[in-house]
């Protein structure tokens, strides 16, 4: 089994997936809130909380006769990631890989694209402040044709910027066969129809958006 953890600014989401490559079904899901303050004691407390959850999952898996092959942790805040990295090193906890939210989304896009029979899958990763378009190779997970847009504060303008970026997917050099959309702190479902209108590619999104990045982290680990 593989554990995937997503550290958002206010919520940690965890997903336990069958298979050493995290390619099986979901065994368990959990989430808990973490403080949004960025002072050192708060960051360390949040990192300790995540570490306790990881170690607790390992222990539960072992008690059930299972082995936790690896753990992937994705983050949106580099300061939180740094605090967790320090805690992992101090406690000498191994087999935990920290991956960026974008790379977790790319790992998920690779799996989805492979399942759909795509050689190359377009990935649109949307965060509150940025949108990133890229192409993921289903064979090896490599990422190409990366384009990033800074989004304005106004929601209408931000959606217009995202749809404009989406419209360029058809002409990317790697020629994606479909577009997979992942959001972090963004409700993709609200703008999916506008994205579909902006491109001739088939547009799909994560079936369980809340745990998409956690599953991606498990895949990337």
C-alpha cells in the first residue's frame, strides 16, 4: 500500500491506496485541519501532526498485516514543506517523498491518460494565483510544453485568463490527446463548461477533487 498526503494551507488530506505503485483502489481517506499561522511553533506543530498521522498509518497497516511501501506528501506552501522536511530528518523517518503540487497533479494526469489510452495528456493545474498548462507523457511521466499564467484577483478576469490558456492546448508541440484538469483551492467544476468550450480536446477532471493531489502524491512517491 502507498500513502498520499496533501498539505493545503488549512487542511491536510490523506488517502491510502492499494498496490506498491498506488495503482489500486482507495483503502481509506482522512483529513484534519491545521492552523494557518506561519510562526515557527505553529509550523512545527503542523509538521508534527502530519508526521504523527504518517506514523500512525504505518502502524495500523502493519497491525493489519500490510506494508506501507512509500509515502508521498505534496504541498502548496514551501514553508510548511520545509518544516515537515526538518521534522522528518530529525526523527530519521524514511520512505517519505515530498513533491510539489504540480508534480503530484502531473503524476495523476499520467495515470488518467494511460487509462484513457493517450500517449500524451494535457494537464491544466489551477491554483488561486496561477494556472499552469503542460503535457504529460503517459509512458514515462515526463512533462513538456509548460506554460504558466499569473491570475488576477478578479474572478471574471481570472477565468478569462484560464480559458485563454486552455485554448492554446490544441496547438502544443507535444499534441495532447485530451486535457485533464486539477485544482488546488479552486472549484474546477464551476468553470469546466467554459474550459470545454475553449478547446477541441476532451476535458476531464478528477472524480474526487478533494483527494486528487493526495492520490497524485501517492503515485509520485
